[in-house]
């Protein structure tokens, strides 16, 4: 894996930060025609929130139509692992484009989806040997929830139809996934439409009392899970977790001990364990899959985002032989009659195969470990800022909470970072970093320095 070279020199020290420059035609047309995600659109129109029209990407950098650059420190919403315009993923997609762009996966198959399924299963030691595809993370979680319930139904236990989730969890924004989430910002408006899951304590390491370790907090949270399961397991189909890091809930990080105990409890009380690794899969936590750090296997593994290296929409649910067997029957209605038009799209599967090739050939995880140590050291000025709280780090994810009551802090920091050529989007008052794995040391130093500058400006 080749670290990307910084294509433009950094801003000279002392030089004033230029105003935003972008293409007014594209931004005007976008505001008129495009409803942007996770956005109060009026903020774009009144000028509170800059709308940047991106012309191209290269490596860790995005460029607007005026040639101004932005370091993509959040991997374009956590998807881009090996840089924009990666030549190896580009080549795989171009090759596939001349062969087969798409075919219905009901009654048909093709080489890329077969090869990808075999390789993903092998990465789990073939303990999760059956792959069901969709296009995005929310869809994958919906599939896992439906599969879990339907498994129990096919086994004559239809009353096992409730779900458990962790406090502050996030699993997507479709109705089923909102039902197993616990972030009010996304969930509250749709409460009348939901069938809410029960919430059990999060093993959030920030909850440690004096003298406690992160593992102690994990054990305390697991005790809360056990108490709930002892009373309600007969109605529960599955527990769903984001292993090691709860993303949109504020980059909550916790000890693998919780996953170990959760697996044991799920086995004891006869419920499924769903690992939502849409964000944390493919090396984000330091291992290929986060659950590996607890030496466990889930009953369902949900993957997306980095699966295609950030190129094309694709998600997958991997599950066990025993789950698959409950659907395998002469009766059609016992089958899993769920579908998406672009299920197993060949172009997306080729992008995913190229991504797995990079992992296999370039010792990605081994390279990331010393880089993570160096970047953690570079972030010491941020971690030691007077307003910094709970600086934390897992694999290739860094986060810090900022002690401010300013309701506009998130937007102020975002703007100040953009002015300094850095794309960072805080979660409330939590600043986090999830850069692509190809960041070089100069880019890492620039990112750390500019983040501190942006924080000082946002708090001024």
C-alpha cells in the first residue's frame, strides 16, 4: 500500500486563512435540487453551513472546483480506506465494467459475488459461511433483525420477537434500525412509527469510577445485561452491538471483555448476537473485524462502508450454518423472501475483492499499528487542551470530548477546520478522526496541527 503524497504544499505559518472558494454554479444548483443528508438545508441557504462542490479526489485529499484542497480526515463518512481514485480499485471496476455491470441475483449468480462470499466466509474461519447482500448498512441491519426473528419463528418460537441494544447505540435510520438505536437526534421524531428495542447499559469506558478499569465497566454493563436476560430472554430474539466502538452515539469505546461476556450470556439464555461492524469492520479497530479482539463469533455479522474501499454501495450479512438450515425447506414461506434490486452487484463486488486484495498483499493492519502510535503522539496537544475530556483511541479511530456548552460548537469547529484544509465533522462536542489508511506522516502532522488550530478558533 503506497502512502499518498501531499499534492500541494501546506499553508505557510502565519499566512492568513483564505475564504471559502468553490463553484457558485454547482452549489446554487445543488441547494435548489439536492436534499442533502443529515442536514438542515436552511443553514446552507443562509450561509451558516458552507456547501463545498468537489471536483475530484486523490489519495487523502478532496479538491473543489477552484483547486482548493481538503484533507478527508473522516474517510468520507467512514467508507474510504485506501484513498480517493485508488488505481487498483479503479482497475478492478474498469475491468468488470466491460464484462458484466449487473444481473438479477434471484435465480442467477456471477463470479464476483461467489468469490467475494467465499473470501468473506474464509475470513471468519468459515464459521459464518452464508452471505446475504444489500446496498447499505441500514439494509444489512434490517436483514439481520428479520433473519433472527424468522429463525426463531421457523423453529416454532414466534414469541422471540423483541431486540436488545446498548444505550447510545446507532444502527441506521430506517424504521427497523431506528428501533434498535438509542440516539435521540435521529430517533425521537419517528417514535410513533417504531417498535422500540429494550436498552441495556453501555460498557462506555468513560463511566469508570475512581479505581475502575475499562474492563471493570464492561463487567458492570454485562451484569446489567444478564439481569435483563434472566427475566426477559423468552421474548428476546437478539442482542445487537457495535463491537468496541459505538460510532454515531459519540465514539463510545469499550473493553472487549463486554463482548466475551455478552457472547456467553447469549448462549446461556438462547438469543442471537448481532455484531454491527458496518463502521468498525475492515481494520478500523486494529483487527480486521472488531469482534476478533474478544475471540468470539457472532450469529450475524453486518458489514458495509469499507467493504468496497469507499467506492460503491454494498453491504452484506454473514451468518452460520445453523441459521441457514432453519430456512432450508420444501416450504417456500420458510425461506428468507427478502430482496434488493442491486443485491450482489458485480461492480461493487469487484471493488470489494480489490479491497480485500489490498489487505492481503500490503500488510495493511501491520502498517496501521505504528502509524496509529505516531498519530496518537501527534494528537497530544489536542488531548492536553484545557477543554479536552476523555481523549481515547482504538485502532484507527481517535476521539476527544470538548467541555463546552456552546450549542453551535459543532458547526463552528467544522467551519474552522474547513478553512484550514481539513474535513472534520464533530458529533456534538466530540471531535473524532477516522482518516484513510494511506495517510503519510506529513499529512498526519498537518491534520493534528490544524485540528488544534481549529479548536482554538472555534472556542474563541
